[in-house]
């Protein structure tokens, strides 16, 4: 049996979803696991009481710790509290409304144990996107990167993996300082620091996590999210490898198209057009930008159809 794995599950206002997440960890083929549930609800509200009641009744086949935050601090700080409580050599995370497939932990531990590099500090996996009714919608677009340099360049353009797809050595998390309290992109910024610190990554090609898609919650289009994306862009620019102007253009293009999409969903046409024009400056033929804008339009129709059915 490999090393102990700590699964950290932050929960906030979702006691009704927590059973699915916990059951998926208890069903893992790899058994050397401890579970740490971090309750990020405010102590005196009804969500804390509902979560406390659920945790009293839940019976786990694996060692389970229940940690209560003194006040709502957000996902990043809740995960950091879980890391402090963790005894495992490997840390993996699970959002309270997602679930692991049975071999998730086993296959990621195998990747670590079989890695040819002693500097491998993180393994990530492919993701299934599910709708709120539990129906499979699509697989996340493949994002394959191993090692360090190429992985960093790919990650700067597009996030390697969501939080629930990660497994990270605890010593690496301690070395880079865990999650930072940002407006958005906590896992993105953490992965960027892990790679910038010189650690290698590896990946599992097969999907090992079901990530549930909740319209209006998973994809936030509000001002806070947009400001968070702008802050992340400034952090990315500080991490650009020297003398890589083509990479800078790719990162800027992806950022501007993302803001175009978010402003479009916010019905701020003026801002959406501004960032569309900024993106097009990094696309000489303009074809990719036009196709990207068409994708934004089609996605908005899907969102509208979803909301009308609710």
C-alpha cells in the first residue's frame, strides 16, 4: 500500500450535496485515506447547523475529521485549514458538490510512484462535466502536459485542471505556501506557483472526477469574478518565461476572449466589444476570434435555454 492520502473537502451551504462527495471517497479502491471535511459556514447560521447534523449521522468507512471554521473565509482559506490538519504524504481536494470515480486516488498515487522524476510535485486528471441531474454532458477539453517548462507554458494559456482533479505532495504545498486568498482562480494561481518553483507535473488521461455543472454558480460572470480575472492576468505576466513574446500573445489573447465572454453574459455589450477588439489584435487573420465570438453567442443561447427550463 502506498502513502497516506488526505482528501480535503471544503463545504459551504451544501450539506445536501455532501453525502455524494463523501460516498465517492469511501468507495475508492485505494484505502490508505483520511478524509477532512472543512465546514466554512458561519457558526450561528442554519447552514452550519444542517452540516453539523449531517456529519453526526454520516458513517464513514475511512478515518474522518470534521473541522469547523470560526467564520466563513472562502474556499482557499478553508482548504489551507484542511492542509494544516492533514497527515498524508499526498493531498487531494474534492469540492462538496463533485465526486471521485472509484480509481481516482489509486491511479494518481500510481503516477507519483512510477514517475521518472524525483521533482514531480503534482498529478492532475481528466474531468467529466455532469449536469445538475447527474447526466453526462461532455469531457473537459484535453489538457495534457508533463514535466515543467512546457507544462508552465500551457498552463499560462489555459488552466491544467480544476481543484478536484489535483493531487499534490504535502511537502510541495508547504514549500509554496498553499492557496492564496484571491477573488478567483485559487487553484490556477497555486499550480502556477508550483510550476514556477521548478516542480514537475504529470497527468492521468482518463477522467477520474465527475464535476457537476450548476448554471449561474460554476461560471460566475459578476464584477467580482471579472476583477479577479484581471488580477490573475497581472500575476501571469510576472510569470512569463523571458524572451517568450509569442507565449505572451497567446496568454493575452485567451485573457481578452475570456473577459469578452464574461462581459457578454453580463449584457455589457460595450465592454464585450472592447475586449473582442483587444483579442483580435493578437489574431492576425481574425478567424479564430470570430469563431470564438460565435462560440460565446451559442453558449449564451444554451444558458438562456437552461434558465427557461428551470
